[in-house]
C-alpha cells in the first residue's frame, strides 16, 4: 500500500511542477528547456561536430590475404606448392589522400558545423517567437472574454428592471425578450472568444510542455527601435545560416579542385612458397593519374563554383528581402499603434458616452429598450475591439523584436 501511494505521488509530481501559472519570461525559459525541436537541433550540432573529427583522416589500411599463382591446368593442377610459383600471400596497403583534398574535407566539415549551429539559432528564435505569441494570444483572449462576461453579468440587473416595468405596466410585453436576445448574441461572442482561449492554450502547451498552461503577469512593453533593428540585420540567424551555406559551397569548390591532385597508395606483401623455394617480399606504390581532367574534374569544378556563386547571390537577395519585410512590418506596427490610440482616445469614450445617454433616455421613457441594449452591446464590442488592437500592437512589437532584433547572450549560449 505504501509503495502504491509513493508511486502515485511520484507520477503526480510532473503535473504539479507545471501547475504554477507562467509569466511571459517563464514561458520562454520553459520552451527553451523543453521544446523537442530545440533538442533535435542541438543533436544535429553534436552530430556535425562528431563527423568533423574524421573528416580529414586517412582511410583505414587494408589487409590482403590470399593464394597467388595456384595451378589449375597442367601436370600440377590442383596441387599446392608443387611448383615455384604458388605462394601464400599476406599484405597490407595504405591509401594516402592528397593534402589539398584532406584540407578541403576538413573545411567542409567545419562548414557543416556552422550550418547546424546556424540552424539551431534559427530554430531557437522561431520557438521563442511562437511561444511569446502564444502567451500573448492567451493573455488577451482571456481578457476579452472577461470583458464580455462583465456585460453578461449586467444583463441580469437589466432583466430585473424590465420585469419591474412589465409588472407596473410601463413596458410592452415584447420588451421582456430583448435582454434574452442580447444574451444570445453575447453567447455567440463568448463561444468565439472561448475558442480563441483554447487555441492560445494549446499553442502555449505545444512549446512549454505544460498540458494546461495558465498565464500570469502582463506582457512586456517592448520598444521598436528602427535604427537598432536595421543595424543588426546582417547578423540575423537566417542570414547567418545562409553565410554558412556559402562557406560550405566554397569548401565544395576547394574539394572539386583537389580532385585534380593525385592520391597515392603504398602496399607491401609477403609471399610464402614451398620449403624448397625462397619466400618473396613485394613493395609497391600506386598513383592516380588525372589525365582527363577536361572531361572529369573541370566540369565538377565549374559546377561547384557556380553553386557557390548562387549561394552568394541568394544571400544578397535574402538580406534585401529582410530589409523590405522589416520596413513593411514597421509600417504595419505604426498603423496598428495609431488604431489603438484611436480606439482608446475616441472610439471607446464615444461609445461609452452614447451607451450612458441611451440608458438614461430609456430610463426617462424616451428610447426603446432594444436600442439601449444595442448601445450596451456596442460598448462591449468597442472595449473588446480595443483589447484586440492592443494585442495586435503587443504581437507586432514582440514579433519585430524577436525576428529582426540582434542576438541576445542567452540565444548565443543555447
């Protein structure tokens, strides 16, 4: 029984560990520690580093064992050691790859490490960004849902007022249905916002590993500094990955050129014959002769050089694309910030004032209940829309800074 209780407690510990609500920074830290894609990227870097150890090594030596010059015809056919030709042979050979090719292979392996590391940086930044956006989406979806629930709660008081008026005869019977109709509209909106909450929670769980994450605190207030972002474009992980591809293409070109230099092989063997004949020792050197480089090595060199040129042009095109995307995103961020200010300073105050005036007119008997209720619904929608615009501004600031911002010390160390 004690063992069973202990087992149940131990099995519940991971769940209890995730029970604490996540702040914005805590979510990022947990994603950096738990995201499977980041672990996979780290494994890829380790694999490239391990492969680089053997990249420029000589091939393993070869052991040769056999019987040489065994007769199969004539008077000694099928008989071993009856003539002075047949012998048991054992030998060893070692191939020596030319130094230029070994250096090129080492450079290519080093470039593969750079590609893997750059890919890990790209994946790390992607995970951070998606985690941050999931946290913000969940935070604002819950706030919008809370705003709608406050409107729903106020409808109960309004229903009591309508019922009192019906009892006194100062309201039409059909007006008793209007709060219920408004509540039905609110329920539709609630279903929509509840789905947004569920999606945000699912996305956050994807990266943090928490099966039912809850957010705590507030989003960070990130400043968007155009000058700082433009200055750091060249060092972005995406462009660093393309730089690593260019280095790898140059290494491939060096490797293709190295094929024009010959490799060689040294071999030695010992042959044992019949006791009445002497044993033999053989030593030899084999050298590759790249005589037909015009049809073999030169086309490969040209292809590798063209590929390296392509990677350089792709890098230039990618940087221009990033700059254009940054300018476009900055323009969108400014537009969304202006829309948020318009909602806060104009739309919500005007809608709130109109709702107050309409409710006062309804209380004075100058406006029908339906119009007053629609004004209340419009106010709730305006406040929810203001929260949505605030979420857009927060998402933009996070996305721009995490996409175009310079690498942090924490990112470089991962």
